[in-house]
C-alpha cells in the first residue's frame, strides 16, 4: 500500500520541520510538501495532490480559514486537520473551522518547556487521526451484519437518560442532532466528545446558542436534571446517587485510563444509578472508548445504537461496538432523533416531544 501523502501548511519554520520529522518516522507516511501560508498551501494542494493536509489557522498573506474554504471548493473529500492554538481564541477558531469543513484538529505543540513531551503528545494524537481519516483504519463494511437485535424480554421498556459519545466528526454531528430536541425534553442527555478543555467550553457556548434545551458543562456535583450535559475535558464525568437524587460530577482522571473523559467509566456509573433504563448513541469517531461500557449497558437491558458508516466522518468506535456484538441497530445521523424520541416517550404520559 502506498504511503500517506501529507502536506504541511504553517507559517512557523520550526513547526514545519518538527512535524515533518515526526511524521516521516512512520513507515506509512510521507511529507510531500510544505507551505508557509494559506495561499501557497492552496497552490500546493493542486501541485502535490496530498492525501491529507495539516493546516495552521493564523498565517500571513492568507489565513487557514480562507485557505480551508478555497480547498473545500475543489476538494470536498480531502481530509484536512487544523493546528489549534491552546487559547480561547484558538478554541473558537477551531470550532469555526470544523463547521466550515475541516475534519479534525490537533493542538499545536508548544516550542517552550517540556518540548519532548509536547512533541510526543502531538505525534500520539496526530498519527492515529491521519490514518483514520485516510482510511488506513477503515472498518470492515461487513460489520453491519453483526447487529444483534434485542430480545424484547431483555430490552428495557424506556430510556430515562441518553448518552451520546463521539470524537472525530463529533462536533458537527452533535451540532446537527442536539438542536432538534425541544426545551421540554424530559430526560437528561450526556455528551462525551473527546476535546481539550478550552474547546469544550467554546463548544458548550456554541451549543447554548443553537439548542432549545439547557446546555451545561459537567463540573462540580449538581443534580442530573433534563438538559444537555457536555463532559468536561481531562476529567471523568460520572453520575452518582445522593439520597433520592442522581448527581453528575467531573472527577480527576485515573492515571492508567487511556481515554479522558472515559465513556466506559461514565456508562459504568450510569448503570449503577439507572440500571438498564438508558440509551447510548455511538456517533462518528475513532478508537474503542465506550465499547466495554456498551457491553455492560446492554447486559442490563439498555439500548445501544451506532451511527452508520455513510454518515460518519470516521467509522471507528461504532465499528468496534458492532464487532463486539452489542449494537441493537445502525442508523444514519438523521435517524437518531426520531428513534430516541420514541424510546423516551415509551414511559411518558404526554407527548412532550414533537417530531422534528
């Protein structure tokens, strides 16, 4: 199989050289071009025909946002990963870039203290994303045949809480799905979107302007009431029974846990509080964060749905859940709301949710 052809567009010469060196250490990757600004980056796309573009946001002559729009006009399916600065402004720009068609982002490594650690973290995040977006981690399309329909006697009659988990492609998928829920939706919706803390805050602010339900970021313990709760970054979000109430809280991560926030840890805590009266939607993304938790939820009667490959940016986590044999169904993104609505209404006396 030919190497993945990579174009790096960044105005910092040290960043270009460092990222190029990191990526060429991989046997299946080749840097075929570099550009110091967006204008030259757009030209290089046509000249070198990369498989993926790494695109900085703030550059002279032409910034990354403008370059992104121009590249997307002629290359609708070319994977583009944005370099995001770890600042409030960078977080807002990154979400804007994702809405404009960027596929994912990575935090730009700091060239200050702990350089080796910063570079290692960048590489560990960037390399899997490149492979996933370029199809090197593509799932077997026959996995859809592994859907395991529920035994009616084993499936809970309704859902008192909904969990949506996503990574690559998730911000846009969630921004499409969550605004469909009305303000009077009677159950909480917990969102686990793999993001840096600064991006989580900006993402919550964006959803607050789009959604009719109340949108909050998980943090200090609070009662889990109807609303949308987005898991905070670099901590684990869990639910706990406190007397007659169920609370949601963010806790410090466990050192040996690979994923932070962990969908597995959330789902384990969820079953302690709700048993099987929950629904889990596994949306677009990579990795296996949530597979073990889905197995537990299903064993107690909860329902597991996965997004289909055609509507996913990356079909990784969903395919892992399918491969584990715990998915009850596969749906396109635009089919999730109606299904969730039916499951919520199964236990409600009045039709508070309208078709949307």
